[in-house]
C-alpha cells in the first residue's frame, strides 16, 4: 500500500481513523501482511492501480485481483501471474517491513 492511500481523507477524521484502525487490525491477522511504500522510497514508479496478489500453497492456484473503474478483474494465467510476481518483487524492495509498516500506519493515525 502506498503512503498516499493512508493520507487521503475520504470522509472526516473519524472515518479516516477508523480506516487506519482497520488496516492495523487486519495486519495482525494470520496470513495478512500489510506493507507500506513510503513517499521517501526514491525511484518507485510501479503502481497506478489497486492490486492484490493472492497466494496459495499450490502456485498454480495463485490469483491476482486488479481493481479498475469498471470493476475487478481476476487473473490466473501463468504468464499474467509472472508479470505480477515481478511487480510484487519490486514492491517488496521498496516497501517497509511488516512491523515497520504497522508502526507507520499507527503514526499516520496519531497525526489525525
């Protein structure tokens, strides 16, 4: 998740805080890693859309969900998955670690 998504206010401060609290709570659930790409990550030019890479213990069952204005698209063809795996590797290079990301979200919430 990019820092910009954390700082955009959709609704008032109460709504923004609830959203940030939800992200923190989700990050504490098993199997969910929330990683933040901060504004300070120089050279990050990877994203312009919402994407979720859903992994499985069987890689052929992996699925990518891409959100567009017209709805969500689910991708599962191997060549598509490999492109998004490359995007995921790039994101992992720029993103904070899991604990640092959680602390970052909590810091943004404290600023409200």
